[in-house]
């Protein structure tokens, strides 16, 4: 008997206040300089487009985007370490892009650490282009790290 395995899929829903404790755990496991609870609360309070992705009922990723005047700025986008390397990062970004298009966004922008080569490579494969460098943008263990500014025209 052959059993066909159904591939895991990510389901999306708007971020809620009760998600924040889990988001903070994912942030701390994913980044050396994570967002704080206050950062997430401020985004929710400001009405930024904030979504979570769930896989088999587990919160596996999230994104936060500010949209105004035809532009979207991706403020945070993350896949929990346990779910990385399975294509969920692409699913998360594609959901974000679909949401931006639904709101008549013409271009998306983001900053990413150049040292985060997995993220940079994913953004490039999806269609983002590097357009600038912000000097000393991110905190780092020994001073500051630049940010690569990327853009996707929708």
C-alpha cells in the first residue's frame, strides 16, 4: 500500500494580541537583536498589516508591513527556526506580496542585514533588487552593521 503524504501548508490569519508571547519567543530564537513586545504592540496599535502563518496549528512565522501612498515597507518578517528550510519563508513573502497588491501597493521596500545571506537570496529569487546601503543601521556585537535596502516593483 502506498501512502501519499500531503505537503505541509502554511495558513495565514491576522496577528492578534494573544500571539505576542509566542512571537517574542520566535524573535529571540531567530535574531541576536530581536524586536520587543513593545515593538509588536506598537505595530498592532498603529494598524499596520500584521499577519501570522501557522503550520499544523503551530505559529511558524509572521510579517509586519506598513503601507501608505502606494508603498509598502516590510518591517519584520520571520520564520521560526524549527520551520526554516521548508519553503515557508517563500510562502510568507508571497502572502505579504498578495496582501500588498490587494491594497494597491506599487512597490515594496525592506532592509536586511547583508550577513543574512539566506534572507537576501530568498528576496532576490522572489524579485527584490538591492537598491541602496544604509550605513550602520543595525546593532551588532562589535559596533554596527549596514542594511541592504531592497525593493520590488509590483
